[in-house]
C-alpha cells in the first residue's frame, strides 16, 4: 500500500517539482552554450506575465470573473505557473548579485512547492472520500447513513481544502518580493 502511495500519488508531484529545476538548469546551460545568456535577463517578463495570467483560476474561484470552467482554469493555472516559474528561474540564472531577486525566487519556489503539495493533499483526500462513499453505498447504506458515516471524512476534506489559507500568504509574499524586485531594477539598474 505504501509503495503504491509513493509511486502513484507522491512521485508525480515530486517529479513535477524536480523537472522544473532540471529543465531550468538545462535551459540555462543551453543559453550559456549558445552565448545567449543575455536572453535570460528578459525571460523574467514573460514568466511573470504567465504567472499573473494563471490567477484567472483564483479570480474565477472567488467569482470575481465569470468566464471559464474552474477545472479547465485550474489545469491552466498549474501549467502557466510551472512555465512562468521556469522562465523566472532561467531569468534568475545562477547569478548571486541581487538579494531581493533571490528572495523573490525562493518565495516563488516555496509557493510552487506549496501548490504541488496542496494539489497532492486535495487529490488524495477527494479520492478517499469518493472511494469510501462508493464502498459504503455498495453495503446498502442510505444517503442519511452515508452522510453520518462520512461526516469526519468530509471534515478532513474541508480541512485539506483550507490549505489554500496557507498557500495564499506564501503566494502573496512572492508577489510582494517580485514587485519590489521589479521596482528596484527599474529604479536602480534601469532598463536597457
């Protein structure tokens, strides 16, 4: 059972995070090999725009916007955030010359890790709740009995859904540090 949990449920999420780091290193190495390291400086802009665009899911979920299906927007949120994070990481490169930028990158990585962990927890708790409901229904329980028996499982699911309460401040910290980095670069380094 534990091997199945690791291989089917944990591993894909860990691989997604590791892939982000590995692809970043490969793209950075490619830019160095091609003598196009300067290109990395400009990848932060489309990366940031992708991350900002991924917030359509959050806006839809909070009913601030009405367009789009939440499930589709969630998949777009995950993909755009991953791609945007990749571009921002390549933008950061392996250069340690700006503390604020590195703080923003660290906050972004924690936010991405938090998102991946939350996705894992939510998927797992949802599957367990559905499996328990199916199993109990097969034993002939009525809807009222089902609700009574699954009360604590549904509370657990609700608690896991509340993980967003943790993810939001982490993402907000990243946003504040990213904006501070952009302002600092604009004011002190100038844009070429």
